């Protein structure tokens, strides 16, 4: 068999080859999960005119079988590319896809597609009615700034709504369109959101969550008592996703933010992930009654590397998503099906104390495919370093200045993964606790500056503040998924996530090492540590991936 590339992930979603970007139209239909994605069938780079919808199906969101592309640029309304969009399960139970086409005039329009045969359990073929586009380019929107229709939701008036990104008379806007029949769409005068501050936004997602900290998900059309909404937007300027929790009013089609003090500049909203992901999209998983989020993690090496490998881009593991009790912040956790890949397990003795400078190796598993869960107990916050208010605005910079190798008071402590035997290469995922105005602030970082000896790779420190009261809880948990070129971390039970792409050189010739460490003067206790080697999932290779249940 063909050798797998040393960077190729073993359980993150990838097509067998070529370029992928945004997650498109994820859905659960008729006992099967469908995942579509922006795909260039002709090569390993994004190519403006050559985007199709790749299509895979799964019984468990972990193992995937690749099908033929579902939507290709073949008609006047999409001949120059089939860009991002979403799936909706219609009232009769059949799915529909809305997507952006780049038409014969190179203008962005919104198109509709249906399964050719809704009884086909795999929904292999999709039909694009000739009456497309269903939403032509509006007169006040430039031809290159009108895209990414969301999953539709029903208002109490029985009309469908979708959100679409557009620049309207120079203002970045999230428009709402309404329809009675899913074919004829009318624009609401007021946008759901608009701002002059950040430039064009993309890939809007508006979805309901349970308002009181319960983990169960809601159908996209859910509304009423006990329901909050989340508006997520992707900002081209920073290539980052941001969200705001709020109240959605289906009479006015307006969104009232729960944190108005963050303003309309989306770049000041909250982040799903402080690392390298973009264009996230969620869906309601009716089988397991949860909301699941997908996001694209691009490569961080060069285009020449992409071409040499023959592929580019992965998806994060699907994440369960819910609203924290605080009503403002989302929590995320890898879907539990990932745990079916857990094989050999190793641990550390319970209550291992890590003194200043401690580095305990976690031995016994192949580290390139691993799942580590660790709980740190902080006996004393006495030595916490003082934090200047200026730093609150730039946690990423703080992670750079106060890296894993810079000794602190409480922390840095955490994991070192993908380390070469001589530690010249390593990736550090860690926490550091600061004192600020009689309160404590917890910083979470993934520091890539030493992740690879190679030049020409993007190796920033990533980071954000974790919204917990460490004084009261005294414990902070970390879960890190390692998958060859991905280090995906969940801090404080999913309150802060950092996804990073790593390209260590040593893996060409030797194994990686993993450590738990403390580089603060205050002791830290590892109350529990479990690490599993993960089996490779079947992702778009052969046809064993297909689990029909
Ligand atoms: C986001 C995006 C979308 C667009 C797609 C094209 O990454 O730019 O706005 O529909 O990618 O591939």
C-alpha cells in the first residue's frame, strides 16, 4: 500500500487528496451524517474558478466514506465556482442545499439544489433546478461580496429565513432573506448585523442554544422561553471566527447582543478557537440531540509544500457545542465518538506534585496520535505574577512574551507535545495564572515558536484568557488531541480552545515525546492524567469507512 504522508492526519477529516476549505452543509439525514466541503478536484491549492462541493458520509462522524462531488460548476449560475453554503431539512423531511454560485458574469448569486433521489440513502446526486439563481445579486451589493447562505430556520409566521453575507453600500452586513416556499426569497430591510469597522464578513451562522447551561442541542428553528441565540461571523481581515450570544427576535429579524459593550466590531466579540481555524459551521444532530460544530484548519507551511504533498487543509474534530451557565460563552468538546478510537492507555500516578522546573515524561504510547486529559490542582495562588491592564487586550502577545520557557509564579504549567528527543523541537500547551486587581486571570497558550526547526512555517504563539474563577475552583483541566500535524486543545472543560498546525522535522526519522511540566515557582499537583493512543479512523480511503447504522 502507499505510504501515508508524515503530516497526514489519522482521525481529522480530510479528502484523499487535493485542496479543501470551508465545511459546507453538514447534516444528519435518514440515519446518516453528511459532510460537504469546499473542494478543488484539480489540485492542492485554492483556485477561484474550480471550487466544487466534496461529499462524504458517515454513520458515526468519525469514519467517512468519500462519494463523488455533489455540486460542480456546470450551469450559467455557478459556472465559475460553487462556493460555501448550508443544508436545511425541509418540512416534508427532505434536505435542500443553498450555496453561492459564481455565475457566468463572475458575480455571486445564491442557488438551490435538491437530492435527485431523496430515497438514495447516500444522496449521491444533486439536482440544480434551471430556475436558479434563487437570489440574484442585489443592486447595492458588489459582485464579489454576496455569499455563504446559512441553514434556514422557521419563524413563528411559518416563513423560512436565511442569513447571507454582503457588503451593502460599502458596509459589511449580514442580511436576512425570507421565503414561504424556499424558492422565492425576499430581503428584510434591516440586516441582522452590520458594521463599518471590520470589512467584509463571511460564512454567517445563527443558531439557538439552551439558555441555562444545559448541554443538549436545539433544532435550528427552535425559539421561545429558555432559548438564546448565537451569531457567528468569519472576518476576512483577521481570518478568524467570532461569535456573540444574544436574543433573536423573529418578528423584526433582529439580533440583540447579550454583551452590547463589545460593540458592533466583530473583532471584539468572543472566539471559538484562539488558534488557526476559520469558516466554522454548526448543525443540529437530531440523532444525538446536540449541536455540532465543524471548522476548517488551513495549513501553515508553504504552497509549495501543499503541492508537493498533494493536499491541503483539515477539519477540526466535530465538536459538541453548548452555552455556559454564564449565558455569554460557548463550551465545546470533541464528540464522544472520538473516544471509540482510544486504544492503549497510560497515566501518571494520581496526585503527582510538579515542583518548579518539573518535566515528567508520559511514556508508553505512540505520541503522534494521542488524546491526553490532565487535571492540574493549584494549591496556592500566592506567587501569581501581577498583570498590567494593557495585556488584557492582547493575550496572544502575552503568550509570546511569557512563553513556556519563561519561569513564572503560578505556571506556566501544561503539556509539551511533539517533542524531539533533544527537545529542540516541541510544542507547548500551557496555562499561566496572573493577579489582576485582586482577581486572578488564567491565560491559555499554545506556543508554536519551537514546534519545527524548519524555516518558512508559520509558528506563532496562540492564546486567550480562560473565563473561570481559579480562586474558587483551584483546578484547571486540559485535553489535547495530537494528530500528526494537528494539536487541538480544550482548556477548562471546553471554555477555551486552541487548534494549531505543526510541522516538526524529527518525525521523519524518530518518535515524538510528551511531557507534563511546571515552570512556575509555585507547586502544581497533577490530580489525574490519562493519555490514550488513538487508532486511525477510516477517513475517505477505500470503502471500509462506510458504517450504515
Ligand atoms: C471562506 C470563503 C467563503 C467562500 C469560500 C470560497 O473561506 O471565502 O466566503 O464561499 O471560502 O471557497
